[in-house]
């Protein structure tokens, strides 16, 4: 073991999903090593424990895995589990941590952000429960990074990441495991594979899963094709590539436009996509887009059709910006529904305490108690299981849901790459308006309440302040505004608009929410502060 002298970097504060920067930023001498050592210091070193290491296969993934293994050995871990080729989807990493009772894991991913030499890279720590590090731990990691004077490194030869097996490296057991098998077995234990196999292999049901040249390709091929008998052509873009084939691996209507065209033009029954690290999902039917908020609500309403959840749900949770469609299902079923800040870490305590089973975010993330991460392929399998059980189409299932619960119109407008100072000034000005907004009338929209969302964790009592601006109107409409913590350059402003309706259920979402969008523009002043006249992405 060698002790390498270093000096702190002041920009290693983790966001909602770890530390994300451009690849070249991570390639600076000592930069990656400093952050990894800060993690190890914050968790008290290896303590003879087991560490899981893997990532989404983006550019710089393999080199980072080798560095982390060498540092983990030097920091006292006695076993290290690595996904073959350095590959582990984020939900699969959570699965492996939990299955083998590991002390934690390091996941290398920038999720849905682009990959390549000039694009993004990310790293985060997940704890023994398989979930993202708590805010208390990420604060401690940042504090350690600011005070670091050295890091520990073992001078070992590079590990063959492609050869499955167990190595003894300086007395440490290094296991290279099949990246897919543990996760696939977990999925088979949850879902009605015989019914799903009948649906997917019968020849009457047509679908397409787009892996977006990202991590879920091998998982989708093993589960959908090998285990469920779907035609090989049902899974496209299935080979993970370091730059995701030059595309943006974000499963939404903009970046998965080819999938949408394929489903609609060929009259397919079902379409789905997942993102860079496999934790997000998009669901579509034939000429029918399923909003992620609605998807979560439909899965909760039909959960008992899935064998793994046949006994019912303990409760449900959603992030604050997510529409209240889930709340209506929870009320009908007598379930507790928790509203948390954005960030999957907030669901972990609720799941571990037995308070919830299903949870999700509007940002195409859905999950359950089976792991402690959102899980894109799991959500796709939920839909397929429900479709196999009901015999309904995506559109009919969704329309029946609206008839039963009403419809929560929802849209999100993203303004990407904003000047950080301008964005901060804009949010400050909005903050200053909040205390005087109640009772204000904006073209017929009367403000009921306006505040900065704060969350008190019912399990550990921790409080998270300033988690996004909420403006609620007397007619049930809502505007939510927050700056995202998942980008690597500039600032991303997210504006969320939603409104409940129980008539004219087939209306166009954007047209119906246009008056509310106009109110949001007046209140926030995006154009005045940033010069932007329209969002970059609308979902």
C-alpha cells in the first residue's frame, strides 16, 4: 500500500445522485482518487467488508473501476465484487449489494447524461441497504474531500474485468461476476413469467424495447428474449457503448423519438426504453404516451396482479414534483402516501422501515422494495405482467384508470445549460415573492399557498430544507419550480405543471395546461432573467 500526497479539490460536493462532472474533469491527476478516498474515509474505511463496484459502461468506466479496486484493497476491504466488464446497472448493483450482504458499493454513472471523452461521468456511493448515500453521509464525504491530504493506493496489476471468476489480490478476494444473472433471478421471483412468456412469444403481441446503447441491453436480452421468449428483434440498440452510440440515453419523447416512430408507424402494442444506467423508463402504447406520474399510479392500482406484490402494498411514496395521481390511488386503497424531496435516497428509509412498497418520481423513475434504487426494466416488466393478466392494451388500461380515479394532467419544462448565476438570481427573486402570493389572482388562477418545500423524515427525524418552490391554486392546479442537481455544466431549471380534471379526459395535455404555463412564465420570469423564450425539453 502506498500513501499518495494530494491537495483537496473544492468542487467535489455530491448532488442528488453523487458527483457528476465532465470526463476530462475526472481525468485530472488525483481527482477521481481524492473523491474515492473521501468516500472511504467517510464510511470508516473498508473494515474487512465487501465492496461492490460497477457502472453503466460509459467512457472512462473501465479505468475508474481499476483505480477503485486498487484503492479498496489499500483501504482494508477483504472482498470486492465487480460486474463483468465493469458493467452493473444501477438497480443490479443495488440487488448485488443486498444479496451478498455487502457493506456498500460504488456505482459509476451519470445516469441519463451523454457519454464520451467530452461528455459526462459520475460516481456515487450506495450503502449496505443497496440505496444511495444519505444526505448526512454525502455531507461527510464532501467534508472529507475538502480536508484530504493523501489517499491510499495498492500497486497492483490491472484486473482482467472480462473473465468471470475469483482472484486473490494481496490477500483480498476479487470476484468478477456475471452482471445480469443475480438481477434476472430476482425479476423471475417477482413476476408471472409463464403468463408473460405466453404474451411475448405468442405472436399476437408486438413490442419493442430500446436499450439506447446503454447498460440495460444485456439485461433485456437475457430476460425478455432468453427467459420470456420474445423475438430477438424486440430488443434494439442492445450493445452498451462508451458513448451510447453518440446519442443521449434519456428515455423521453425527445431522445427516444426513433422508438416512438417505430411503435406508432408499425402499429406495435407496446414500447419501452431505459436510460444510461438502467434506472429510468419510458412506457408507450400504439400512439399513446404514458406519463411517468400516471405510470406509477397505474402500477400501484394494479400491483396485486403481480405475484411478488399479490398481498398488497404497505404504502406508497412519490417525489414532491410528481403529480398527485398516486395520492388518489392510495386514498382509494387506504394506503399511506408520502411526499418526499427529489432523490431516491429519501425513499430508502421509508422502505427499510416497512412503510412503503412502491415509489417513484416524475423523471421517469419507478421502483419498489425489491431493491433500493429506481429500476427501469422492473417497471417495464410490471407493465408486461399487468397487460398479460388483464388482456388490455396500454391505452385502454390507462383510460380505464382515468375513468376510475380522474386524470392529473402533468408536464415538465426543462431549461438546460442556464448561466448558474442568472439561474440563482431568478430563484432568489421567486423566493422573495412567496410570502405575499397567497390570494393573488393570475388570469383566474388564485394562489392558495406558496412555499419552499421542506421534508421531515418520519423515520429518522432528519429535515431537508429548500427542496423546491410550490405554488398551489384554489382550482387544484400546481406549479413547482426547482434547479436540478443532475447536470454537469451550467444550471437546469425544471418547471412542473399539473392540474386535476375529471371530464374531457382525452384532452391534449400541453394545450390544456397552456394557461397555467403562461402564469408560470409571469411568476418565474425565465425570459427576463435568462433570455430563454422556450424550454429545451418538454415531457
